[in-house]
């Protein structure tokens, strides 16, 4: 009986700690949401109120009319989709080759690819800027999408996953006369849905949230992605926090919703990554 | 296709006709193999390997990004050594890292241990703690800037009602960098905890059973079983956190603003690279800064790899 009650009180203590931490994690989001519905005067009230005294939904339409938010959204979605689709296709193809096919120099090429992982992106940035200028890609979708398709990380992640799949299926398919592409497309890809979803999530997150690359490579208003859009917006309305927070809510909500639906894949992907190191 | 072909691979010295099938097949296989890696290999060569090599070359030149680069030997590096702005940014990055990494990992260990039990709502907790990880850093920076606001911000209101001091967070030299550290810790706990949690789940229950038979207490079990067996995951988290911390940029960019007078106490190396390369167009100089950052990261990672023997226990 005593051990049961001490077990219960321990459980309650664990929940209390976890809830307290969760509040600290979530508070900034609630504050962002609450401020986004306040009037300017309301946001400057001392002491601050948790809920708006009046709900100003028009803050959101005001943001949409002050800056070309729709355009930033469209750009970001296009860039994210382009990169993710390209990366899934090309990296999985290369990963299949590295995991299953034999060709001279394979290990050397694979090592060279891993070396790319070691170089911080800032090292590549300056010459990349010049390469993009020479290609006339600056301030176009090419610069935002194409370099991001080629990922050493993605190829490595999928190669590791393909290595764990049983070889029997492939052998059977070979006997049936399947081409290598058919084996990759009809056997390996369908068996690797969870790894592909994990990679897709990493790519979506990275390209949706990215700041430095688009900051350097684009300049016109038409090419702005969300991160650039809201950071310029902050520059223009540095104290109008209700508007800024409405912008921040709009920029982050799609990813948060995606995360809530796919959280299992997010977390498994990261855990898998962590173990494989 | 010949069914014996795959078997033939493992048996050299077979009759000639078999050998021919084998070599024909392997040429075909190699051709497809090269074709499949070609797009990624080409892309990585053009967009990553060539620029990396170019960056090394550029760091020995003086270059405005337009005219042709002028070779100037080690000038950039000797100049950087005496450049107070750069050495300060290196120091800031170091301070930022030394504060962020242990705080984040310590909280992540506690969180992972709490989550590694059969408790109700585990998925919900995990989801909530993870939301900061996936949120756009620019938006995170904006929200925290508002939370830190000295007059109308939530943080100082809470501190004030508890009769605690209310610092002028982002506008006080003593607090500015630490304010950014707090945000980074907040955004990284969830990520580190997820990796540590999967490490904890890999620890066999038999260790704990043996310990509880011996009457070991909670703290004893934590320090003598959990922590040692968690060291491989801790090692991974430590290496990754160091690498990421050294590359911090977004939060400084959004929270300090480009005109802030306190930028000197918060400017990080990547911020310096961006500023010198793309605001002042000293691209040779910025390449040298990037190269130094690369070396620093490489040395620290190598150092960690070397010393892991001392404290990482692989099961």
C-alpha cells in the first residue's frame, strides 16, 4: 500500500514537472497568438493582459494588405515543394546505387560525398554567390530550388536505410528480368516510405525556415520567401507588435499544423538519424 | 537474365561462357550505377565541392566580388588576427556555445528521463516540447523580442510581479548575448531530448532489474546505470550541438537588428561573414573568416572524437 501511494505521488510529481516545462515551451506561442488579436493600444497595456480585451481579427487582413504575404507564401511553397520533390527523387536514386549496385570507385565517391557533409554552409556561400551570378540565377527560383536539391545528407540517410532492406527481393526481381530502375522504383521506394517521409520532413523544414541563403541570393520583392518577408516587415513596423505577431503566426502555422499531423515521422526520423550518427 | 549470374559473382574462375555473362552483367550494372549517382554527384560537385575549393583559394586573395581577385598571401589572416570586430565575434560565438550547449543538454537529459516512463500523455508532451524546434527561427526571434520588451513584455511583467530585477534584456550589454542563449536553449531542448530518449529506450531493462534487486536508489541508478549507458547518445548530441552553435546567425540577425548599438556584444562569426561578404563586399576577407570557422569546428569536433574514449561507454 505504501509503495503504491509513493508510486502514485511520484507519478504526480513527474506530471507536474512535465506540465510546468510544457507551459514554458508553449507560452511564447500563446503570447504570439494573443498579441496578434490585440489592438495596438491593447498590446501596450501595463500590466499586460493574457487575452485581448477586444478581438481584432482584422490585424490579419491588415498584414495581408500591407505586404504581399500571398506572394511570399506562394514562393515559399514553390521552393519547398521543388526542393523536396527533387531531393527525394535524385537522392533516393543515388542512394539505391550506392547501397545496391556495384561499380568501380564507389567507395571513393561515397567518401567524397560524406566530406561535403563536413563543410559548413557558410564556407560555400561566397563562391556560390559568384557561381549563381555567372549562371544568371541570382534573384530567380533556380537559385532557391536547384542547389538545395543535391543533398549529401539525404543521399546518406536513404543509403543507410536501403542497406537494411533484405536482398532477396532484389534477387527475385533480377531473375524476373526487372531493370535496375524498375527494382528501385517498384521495390525499394515502396519499402522505404518511412525513410522518405523523414527526409521529406527535414527538407521541408530546412527550406521553409531558411534565412541566410535567400537573404544573399535574392533581392527583389517578387522573389521574397516568408522568412525574408517577415524580417523586412519587422524592419518596417518595429513596434506594431500585433501586426508583427499576426505575420509570425501566418508564417509558422502551416509547419506547426504539418508537424502535429506527422509528428511520429518527425520524431522517428530524428531518432533514427541520431542513432545512425 | 541468367539466374546463375549473381552466383557467378562470388565464384571467380568459372568456365568461360559463365564468366562472359558475369562481366557483361557487371558492365551493365556499373553503367546504371554511374547513371543513377550522376545527378547528385554532379550537383554536389558544382554547388558544394567546387565552391569549397574556391573558398579556400579566395581566402588568400583580396576581392570585391566583381573585378578579378588579387592574391595577397596570408594578409587576410594576419589582418583578421588583429581585427577586433572579428576576434570579438569569435569570442561571442564561443561564449554563446559554452552557455547554450550544456544548458540545453542538461534540460534535455531531465526531459528525456521524465518522458522515458509509462505515463499518460507522453505523445502530447513530446509534441509540445518539440514545437519550438520546428518553428521558423525568424518568427521565434520576433516573438522573443516582444517577450523581452522591457516595458510591455511578458517576461519583465512576470519578474516584476515576483519582485525580481527586470533587466533591459536585448538593450543591456550584460544581458544581450545571454538573452539569445535562452532562446536557443528553448528551441533546442526538444530536439536533443528526442535523440536522448531514443538512447534511453535502448538501455536494457535487465540492468535496472539487477540494480533494484541490490536495493539501489533512484539517484544511484541514474548516475551509475542511466548516465553511463546514455553516453553514446550524449556524445552525438554534444558534437551536433557544438557544430550548430558555432553557426548561429538567424536569431542574432532578427533580435539584434542590423543597426543595434549592442551588435558588438552579440555579433557571431557567421554574422561577421555575412556582413563583410555581402554588406561590405570584402569577399576574400569573408572567405578567410569562413575558413577559420571551418577549422575551429573541425578542431573542436576532432578533439571531441579523440576524448570520447575517456567518457563514452559503448554497450
